[in-house]
C-alpha cells in the first residue's frame, strides 16, 4: 500500500502529534506533578524551620520564665504536704513582720483544673503597721499566696492593736 505524498505528510504529522501527546502524558505530566509536590514539601519545611528558629530564639526567655515560676511547680506531693508548705510560709512571714498568729485553721482544698487552691484562716492581734507589713510580705511571697478576706476590728477604743481575721489562699499548679 503506497501512500500519496500528502497522505504521508498527514500520517507523519499525526504520528508526531501522537508522540508529543504520549510524551506529555507519560513523561512531562508526572514530572510536573512531582515538582509541584516537592515545592509544597519545601514550603512546609521552610515554615517548620522558621517556627523552630523562633522557638530556639526564645529559649533564653523560656528558661528565665521557668526559673522565675519554677518555684510554683515545685509544690508537689499530697494535699497535706502542700498545705504544710503554705502554713510554714505564712508562719515565717508572720514572724518576719512581728505578727503573732493566735489561730491558724486550714480550710478545704479546691481542685480547679490546672491548679489547686488551698485556703487558710488566720486570726491575730497586732498593730496597724505590723499588719500592713505582714500583708505586704504575703503579697510578695515566693509562693502564690493572696488574701481573699480581711476583717479588722479594734481590740478596744484606747488601743492601736487590731484584731484581724484573714482568709489566705495559696495556689499550687498541677
């Protein structure tokens, strides 16, 4: 079967188009898809690298914060042991403020998710300046202590001594 010149030209042209289509479909398309996938993976890795750099750059700040707040994490053990630590701290601060504690009553412990709150009721009699010093020291304690309730009463009209009832709470992180 002999083909005319024009038919041969059309046949060659059709074979060339078919070859180009096969090359595109089976060689160029998979390569293009693979390159696009690699580009996406590179972008993901770049993002991870930038986040890791930011975290590594903040390492010193994280360590500084940990050292500052690490004392709050060190209150571990049973509720009784933690309450004992809070009571020791309150008694120490009272001694430093020259406040004599007449009564200390540990109250209930409340679990509030990420932390536990320990309550202590304290009764004392002291001068106003000593009370203020004690409150200041409680506020600046190395433990997370705060005064929830404060009741002041004058012992008698001629005295500058106050009867004070405090509800102090301490927080221990879980």
